């Protein structure tokens, strides 16, 4: 190369790619933008929410099984005295006087036939989910009478609790992590395999195409559940296995879609031009075919994520998916459906999260389709 | 010429068309006044994007949904603009009819010609199915289709492009229209067919006495058939008048530019003892189509034993109508299609060479395509498009050096190098063709096959591209194989010309031999149909 004095420094004007145009059209679509915001909020809540919640997703509150969703704190005023009485009875204490103090403490004068052991009494009360920081004061009457002061342990269950007394809010958010991760990872697995396989098959054509697509047909004919059970038998139950299984099945659709696209793209003149320039097959696939198939792929991806989330729910429902105490939206919903009578919140809250995610993804998919191919509108 | 009289059948006044797009409003037509008198032929001329088609589409209420029309369109005195579809349909398709450019897609492939001809006649209430069928046969006869009684039962795929366009004309004539609007009706046809269709239209007009509005970019057609001309540019009528006056004394500079847009000049001769770059000996290409179960495969011979020789710095023009095998020949010579026969490039036998063997030679042998919209990958920037070949042929270059080469290539085709980070869809057709040329020039080739490089471009841009190609040739000593159906361009570009028909060479010789003294009937027919202004060059 001769060193000509060309002005390399001329600021090259940046062009607007087709992707830029598509993004603008997408942002002009109100339903799609709302959906993106909803999805982002759900994702952020699922990822960071559990860190800020007072309850762990696997902590069991035995005294609060199936309490309804409420903005008020538990225990309720009228629950305190019966609970206190019950514990006192179990600790073989009889209550002489009972008083609820303004500052959230319970103060009771108790007597017993035997000598009251401070540690024993404390253990009985503190073991309950309702009371904490119990103090035994003023032992009199030879240790057979005392004053018990116990703090009422107020807790919030905004979404209620499940049949085991676990906080549904933190469980729903943890489930969101699992469902979204599986949805995303399985989709990425499916799409990467599908795009590469489909583009290669379509571009090479001829006998290679024939063999590659017959392989797809054979895989299609395998029953999905049978396939998953087989994987579980070989590798044991495993979180990673989930998206390998789902991804390994879902890429078949993707491969067919991309192959069809490739067949039409490879007749385009820019592909012929690249061939005439002596570009390698790899280069043509990488620079010409795959970027031009990505439009439909992106749309299909937004539709695949909900499909995968539902598939995972189905597998978990069968007991092949995630295992307790870990959970996913599908598991929560199937539990909720069993407790629909009497504990409807168990179904309602996870369903709200799942359906809004699915709706959002579908709207985004619609928006993307319009944005990427405006001629179709 | 704006004086109106009772003879005026269609009057368009102050017509404006705006398109609301997400990048703002596009004013496609900016206040156009056009009138059409009874029985006259009016031509609307302009380059692509001048709003000539949009004007008539708007007048007929056929705009895309984001189009907004204002102004007046009066048919025999009553305003038809903005009428509800039910009312306008009484006029549209009956009294004012249209023919479109694409005869291949204007007919529904699922129905017979008869059904498609009769439907509008019955719809408009003038015929019953029985009478319409009789009329359909008459109409086909009228537009010169042989054996109309048999052809009326045919499906569109059984007819050629020219015949389909005749059917479209028959359909437009079905309800005795007052006005026939023809939107580039011959652009998609071969020159010889084009001439026949124009003849037919002129004859029908004389016989039936309707007015014809002819939308075209081809001034040759205008001169031949129209009475009056409107010249449109960027949504405005810049000049109007009698055809003769406009052609003899054009007032507007744009009209003058259109008039002398035909590529002129000829290529300088090259020494006859230059080495032969490419020679083909009995090149034959066959396509096999499966004959079906138990039937032998059908073999189509697209190129039949063609031999040729091109010397360094020469241009061989290959002329022929669509289907003559000229593009197939070009691709076969570059070993992009399997072929028989011997192909020798710079003394090296490359016939039957595989992709691997050809790769080092691809740098020197390039191909430029017809469609500047299809031949650039839409998701790559212009810089990436241009330098892609360097990735293979000069892999040692750094990204910066490649960028430098892109800048040089763009300057060579007279484009602003600052544009190299833009995407192809941001450029016009002519600019894209320049980019496509830059893409081949960056590799510094020896031989370039140009497959109809100017056919999709407007005349004025065609002229620029032809000049650019000629300059590049003299500068770099390139050898061209120039494939085209456009005789004017071939004459301006070539040293020798080869006329092809149905895969065979009809006539071969130097430019002056072929154009000034054609021997074969087919060559003469082609030259006549193209209506070249031969006298200018003698």
C-alpha cells in the first residue's frame, strides 16, 4: 500500500442501520414499550427483591400456615391472647393476670405448681413465631410465681403464606428468578443451535441439507416427556438439565424457520456477489446469511421464552423439574390450584406474575415483528 | 395550454400528495395541474421519484393508507377526489382504467383469462356472464392475441409477458373507457415486444377514440406516441407543451438534461495485439428439470456452444432479450455455474475448476449485478461491503488499512468517503451501483463481468455510470464483459458486440459493423425497436 495523503481523519458520518430504524419503530409502539417496562420491573424484582425481604423463601413459620395476604402485620390483636394462653398451658403455667402493653409487649403474672425455671419458660415462648425476647422477672413465692414479659413479634406477609407457612412474596420472587433464567437460557440454547444448524443446512443445500433436515425430523418424532425422563435417569435431577432438555427440543422449530429464511436469502444478489468475490462459506454464513435471518429469530425468541416457561411449569408439575424448597412459577401455580378453595391467594399472586410476563413477552414479540418488517402491517 | 374546453375529460388541478412517515411528512406531489382532452395522448415524463405515478394513483384514489391528497380531480366536470369507494368504483375501472408496469404479477395466477376479463364487466353491470364471455373473446381478438377462443380459457402462466400485457389492455378496454392510464406499461418488456405493444395502443386509440395518459421515463416512447407532454421533477410539473415543441425547443434545463441523457460517445480502440484475457471455446450450459415420475428429465440448453475471445482493455458487449442466455453465459465463464467446453483465463484453463481452485482467481475476475438494491447486503455498512473481499484476498491487511482502501475506492467512484459508515438503504439507486462498482474495484480486478449494470437506473444516472465505467477501464486497463439488453448503452461501451438469441450467437462483430451495418434480421429488428438515433453518429 502506498502512503497516499488521503485524509483518513475525515469524520465518517455514522449511518442509521436497519436495526436503528427498527428500534425507533419499536419505541413508538406504546404496547411494546409498556411491556418492556413491565418485564424489566418483574426481572429487577425477581433478581434483587429477595435480598431486601425480611423472610427467606424457605423459612417455615409454623404458626402462620396459610394466612391470607394482608397489608397489616401478623399477629392480629385477637390472636395474641389465645396463643399466649396456649403456650402457657404447654409450659404448665397458669395465668393470673394478662395485660397487653402499649409498647407491643405482653405482660402476664403466672403461677405454677412447681418452681418456674427461667430458661424453660423462655424457650417455650420464644419458640413460637408470635413472641420474642421473653423475660422472666420477679420470681416470688419460692419461685412458683413470676411475671413474664414478652415482645410480640410483628411480621408482614403481603402475599400471605403457603400451606407450610412460608412467605409467598419471597417465594414468588425466587420462583421468578428460576422461571426467567430457565426461559432465557433455554431460549438462548435453542436459538444458537437452531440458527447455526438451520443456516448451515439451508445454505449448503443439496444432499447435506437433506440429511440435516431428516435428522431434525427424527428428533421431532421423539416424545418430549420420554426424552426428559431418559435424561433424568441418566444424569439425575438437576437444574441445568432443565434447560438442556428444553433447549434440545425447542431448537428444532428454530432450525426450520432459519432454514426457510436462508433458502430465500441465498438467492439474493448480495450472496451471489459474495460468492463471485470468492468469500468462504463460513464468511457468507456469518456476514450475510445469519444477520439477515435475525429479524424473524428475534420475534420467535420472544414467543419461545413464554413457551419454555410453561414447559418448565409442566415438567415441575410432573415432578421432573425444580425440587423443593426451590420453586418456580409453575410449581407455585400448581400448588395454588390445589388450594384454590380457602386459600385463593396461593394461586392469584404467582399467576399475576406469570401472566404479566407472558403478556409482556407476547406484546414485545408483536412490536418487534412490526418494527422489523414494516411492510407486513 | 391550460385553457379548458368542453372536450376536457379529466382535469387535475392543484393536486398535492403528502405521505406521513415516521421521519416526517414527505411531499410527493406539490400542486400539479394536468388536463386530458378527449381522444388525445398525454405523456407524463420524469425520473423515478418525480411523483408521476403518485399523481395518477392519487387521482384514482389508489394511494397507500398513509397518503393524504388535496386538490381537485374532475372527470367530465364533477369532482371525483375523495368520493367514497362505492361511488368512485362506478368510474374507476369502467370509464377510467389503468394498466400497470408488471404484467407478470397483475394477473391472478389462479383464474383463467376469461374469468378475469369477465369479472369487471359483470361487476360494472353492463354485461351478464354469458354476454361478457362473448365480449372477452372479441377483446382478445382486438388486442391481437392469436386464437382468442382457445386462449381465453388459458391461465396466466401459459402466456408470455407481452401477451399478458395485451390481456391487461383488453381488461382495461372492456367497459369502453374514456381514459386509459398506462403506468410504464412497457418498461418490463423486451424491446421488440415493447414496440409491438406501443403500436397496439396507438392503433386501439385511433379506433376507439379514448384518451390515453402515458406515464413513462422513456423519452423515446413519448416522442413516438404522445400528443402533449408534461415533464415532472420532484413532485412538480416543470414543463408542458406539444410533444414536438418540447423535443425541439426544451425550455427547462431539466427537460434538456433528460433529452440528452442517452449515453453518447464510443470507446477508444485498443491495440489489436493485446494479450487475450478470456477465451471460451464451445461453452455450453444446460439446466435439467425433473420430468416427474417415469418421465425423462427435461433438458434446457441455455447457452449453446458459444465461443468468444476478449483481449486486455477490450469490452465485449453481449446483447439479447430476456431468456437469451446472456447472463447465464457470463456466470458460466466465471465458473459460477457448471458448464461444458473450455474456458481459458490468461492462458490458464479454468474450465470446471472448483470453488477452492477459483478462489485465488476471484480477485481478478469480478461480477457486477443489475439490481443495485439487491446486490448490497442490507445489514452491513458501505465500508464493510466494500472491504469484504479484502478479508479473503488480502488477509494481512489491518482494519485501518482496509478502511484506507475503502476510502480510496469510494473516491475512485466519485463518492464522499465520509459515507462509508452508512447503510445501503440510505443511498439512491445510482449511488448504490457506484458502491457495487467500488466493491469490485477495491480488489483491483483484471476482468469484470457487468450484468445489466445500468438497466435499473434512470437515464441520466445511467449516463454517469457508463462514463464512470469507461474512465475506470482506461485508467486501470480493465477488460469488460458487458451484458445488456439496452443497445444504446452497449454501443457506448463496447469494442465488439455479440447478439444472442435463445442461447445462440446470431451475429458478432465490431460495434460499427453491428450498429451501422447489421446483417441478420433479428439484429435489425432489435435496432429498429430500440429506435436509436443513428444519424447522430454517422
